[in-house]
C-alpha cells in the first residue's frame, strides 16, 4: 500500500529587517528626535497625526515620552491617552517604523495596559507617514511622575518610577541653537549639539572652525570630541560643572554663527583643513 504524499509546503517568508541609518530624516526637527532618543533623560512631546491619519484613525491624544514604565514601548491610559516611549529596545533596524507601529497598536490596546509589540514590525507606515509636519514642543522633566495617575498604585510601576527618577540628571534645552542640550553630571557638565547637516557638510564646517582655533565655547571649556547618533554628528564640549545652563546661551549662539559661516563655504578643504578633519575623526567620544 503506497503512502499518500503530503502536499509540498510553501516556504514561510521571512520578515526582512532593513537598517535605516537616519530613521528620523524627513521629520521636522530631526536633530531633536535624535537628542530625545539618545541624550535627554526625561522629556515629553505632544504628537499630532497628519490630516490623512486623523481621517483614518481619529484625532488621538498622543504623547511622546523619552522613557515609559518598565521600558514599555507604549501605554494606553484608562482615559484613552496614548503614551509612546522613544528610549526602548529596538525591534528592527528602523526606529521610525518601530515607533509608528507602537502608535498603531495603541489604537487597538485595552485601556490601562501596555502596548505589546511583535518581534519585528514588518513593512508598514513610518512616523513620516503618520505625523503632522509640526515643530516639536519639548518639555524637559525633572522626573517621570507624569507616568502616574491618581488611581494607579501598582508596586511594580512605582518601583520602576523610583529607579527611573534616580537616573535623571539635570538637562536644559538651549535656545541658542536647535537641538543643543546642556547637561550636568556629578563631576562635569557638557553641551551636546546634534547637528542637522549631512555628515560630510558638518565635518567640513567643524574642520574649518578647528583649523582657525575656534572650536571652543570660551574660557574654561574644552572640545571633547564628537559621536554619531542615527546618522547625525554630535559635537561635545566639557564645561565647568558649577556654571549654570543659562550662562552658555551666548557662547553657543556665537559658536553656532561661527559654524554656519564655515558651513556656507562648502565641503572643499585645503591641506591644513583636511588635517584638522582627520584630527576630528580621531576624537570620537562615547555616549554616557
């Protein structure tokens, strides 16, 4: 008696994970998106859906938060407010797609619960497809008490809140330049500025400023180096820790004007400027 052959099964398609080096490119205030993802410990930003997305999903109350309880990707409050976490484990190589899917899944989440994410998001809308083209209104927070509702007393969330609050360090968003942030740790202070230009443009401008000996924010400061974050360059300056953030508004404004002049000269560099550029590339710093 011959055995019946099973029909050949179609191979299961794998979800491809594509790395996007600048996931926030195309969003208004791309440098601030990067800063909120990588630099700022505690902040919130109201988000508004695009007209097309509002027509499909309704006008929803959405708040972007740097961190949510227990590192949740998203949370639907009992009253229907949506909170989306920016600093959390990445599902894929496209942070924009991950966060957009969090928003979409929040529309289907049970009120009062966290958003559950799949291992990989798969193809679909990104933030650039969902959000209105608005400037970010960033509110720097001293801690994460905004997580809590009056009737929310989960011991697990309260413990997470205490841990998160203990990790917050003083941070100020400076008005002198877009996406420039002052921060202070126990033994030092920094200005870290997320530059919105393409890397070769930003690097050429910084090389010119360095060659002129003006890569400084004034007396007592030191250019510490730079790092890359989501495709953008972030120069870092060491500052005297006892000096408050407001004192650096004018020096940062002066440097921003200096940088803008150097940027306008293009990417062509002479021999000495190329050496300065090579020196900058050798001064990579670690994010902390």
